[in-house]
C-alpha cells in the first residue's frame, strides 16, 4: 500500500468516508453494480478481515459477507468465540465485479483510497486477508495462500494472518479445518492485541 495515496481522515470522519465512497466513480465497476458495499464493524478493536469484493448477496444488501460464504464465516467465528461485530470486515473492492470474477489490478488500485482510509481509521494491528486476491494485494504479489495461510507475516507495525477465502471451503471441504485453526489463532491474538 503506497503511503502517498493515503487519504487522511482525522476526527472520526468515518461517516464522511462512507458518504464519499457511495459517490465513488473512480472505476467502471460502479456502472454495473447495485451499490457500493463499505466495510463494517468495530473501529476500536484493531483487527480487520479483508476479502475480495462483494458478491450478488452483498451487492443486493449493501453489506460485506452476508451471502453463503459470509454465513460460513460467521459460523466459524462463532465457533472460536469471536463476535463478528468485534472485528472490522471489508473487501479490496467495494463494488461487485461482474459475474463474481476477481477484481482486476486497475479496479483494486482505483478502489484503494477507500481501503486505505478504512485502514487509517481502524488502525489495525492484525489484518486477516481472506484468500489469495487479498493476500497478494495487501502483502506481496505471488505469495501462495496454500503455503502462507496460518502464518504470521510481519510488515512494519502490522501483522498479517492470511487464511483461505470462506468460499474456497465449498470446493475444498478439507479447508474448513484450516480456516477454523487460523481463526483460533486470531482469537488468541485478539485477547492480547495491545501487546502486539
Ligand atoms: N466474498 C468476498 O470476498 N467478499 C464478500 O463480501 C462476499 C463474498
């Protein structure tokens, strides 16, 4: 994430960010989707989950991770004792890519000022990238989610703990245990977040 693109949102101007995001026309994805889907959750607890982009259900409801993958994510979080509202959940792009394809580089770049502003506001100590698109965009291009999931990756003041995207579990049931394990680690980290 390039610092020179950071927008500064002092004074808790999260509401301002949300209303600016709703008006965003920085890329053509907005022309084809129903609405901009902003992140949501705790601005205090300094933990972020970041997915790829809204799907059909998110596009319809205007909230991240509310479809089938989101339900599974909720179940896994509940199992390990994490409350969804205690984390901040967002996506790399805020508008649904057509046919749920992965967002393209120019779309992710166009959307990045919103994500950067969310990161400035939440000031996460831990970011959990969900799936390879988020891992590669947020941490480093070319990293394999299969080999990096469950591993702490330190970048300056920030710790990344990547895991599989919950939608991947539908195609690879064996991945559910891995994701559950990674969320247990996240839960432990959440209990000592101020020490990180
Ligand atoms: N998949 C994502 O990456 N994000 C969502 O919000 C929903 C599904």
